[in-house]
């Protein structure tokens, strides 16, 4: 794990106590029906990091698994390094989304996790979470659902990369981000992309030139409007048609 700043209010690993009770993302991280007393019990095991700067790693592949993490603010990317030393991005995480499940099986994290921008995460020690989920069935089911969603997302991405043309891949990513922004009660139309065009290309298996060309084409057809990393979806129906178009 990266060396996070520590002051007198923090634990030795650089995390401070967090509170879920007043967090506007708790509907994403926690079961909606969770009792306030149970939320307070969960609060006792969660710590929140000081800001992690863009480019700083939360953990690296091979590190000993100890916790899962919920993004509180900012954005995170996960990536792996192949046998040739080439980086392959495997996912992007936005506020309210949980990562770290890849370490449960082997007790070592399977990928590298780095902040795309200044970010804050909530650390949930897994051993203590296990104990708590046995006492709170709704919490246990919720984390099973989060893991299931994670698997389904991976399946959808494999389908996207294997079956869709370049334009369909970009459209799929934009619609996915739109849905995720909507879950946070933000506009599903206007959004800021936390990742670069190069990261998008790496994730989707496209060159940066192809990504830029597709963004320009979609803007020319008034399907989206683009200003740097600011994107407005003008025509969801058309974008959805492109998303479901085969090669």
C-alpha cells in the first residue's frame, strides 16, 4: 500500500475513522434497509484515507489481501502488467463503488490499483467484515450482490471486447458511465470522464487515435457533445443502437 500521510488523528496505517451515517453514497455501498444501529456497528470497523493523489497506488498486485475498499470521492483505475511488461487496464471505479474482491481467493491482490485523480477511499478490513456479516444478514447479502455485480460487469466487458466494433465499444463505455452517474443521483447526460483518451483506448483495446476519431464522429452526428473530458450525451437512443451493433 502507498505511504499515506499520518497525523495524530489517524490510525498507524494512515486511515481515519469514517462515518457512513451521513455519507451521501451509503445507498450505493450499503443495503438500503440496513438498520441505523447496524450502520453504527459497521462504522466502528471502517477507516477513511487521507486524500490519495493522482498516480498514487492504493495497493499493488501481489500485496497481501487485508481489506476491500469503497471509493468515497475521486476515481480509481485497476490494471495488470502482462509478461511483456505492458499495462492492461481492467476497470475504472467511481464514488460509491467497491473494489478489492480479487484478493479474497488467494489472500493476495491480483491487480494494481491507482488513483486517477485526488481520491478518498473507505477501507473495510475483511476479517472484521466477515464477523459482522454473520451477525447482519442484510449486510452479507449486500456484499454478495456487490461481488455478483462485479462478475457481471467483467462478463459484459468481455462480450464488448469480443463482439463489438470500435464505435460500439466506446458507446458501451459511455452508457455504462451514464448509468453509474445516475446511480449517484447525478445527471445521466452530462459527465466528466476521469480517465484519459489513452486509458480509454487501453481499456477497450483501441488506439488513442481511434478513440479520438470516434469521439469526433459521435460529436459531428450530435450524438454527444465533447469539451475536453466533459461529455454530454444528446441522444441516448442512438448511442444505445450503436452499443448493440455487432462488428
